[in-house]
């Protein structure tokens, strides 16, 4: 192999190694973001349930009575 071929091969190997590292970093970041999304969804579900319970409690009790014309 010539020197030019060796240089080209070295550049390609370096590029492949850098891309592999970047892909690993991106994969780890996506995994962390997914965990955060799951936590946020659970919190949202809990808050929604609490809100609906509070809304029910705050609703005024309407007595069941016959209208005046009955």
C-alpha cells in the first residue's frame, strides 16, 4: 500500500470510530430522555386523577327536588 492509501484508511478508521462514539452518546441520551418522559407521564396521570377528585369535591350538591309546578 502507498502512503496515500494508508492515510486514507487511517482517516476512514478515525471517522468510523468517531461515528460509533457519537451513536453511543446519542443512544444514551435518548434512553435518558425516555426515562424522563415516562416519569412525566406518570406524574401527569397522578395530577389528572387528583384534579378530577378535587373537581368532584368542589361541585355543589344539587338536591333532587321536584320542580315547583309538580
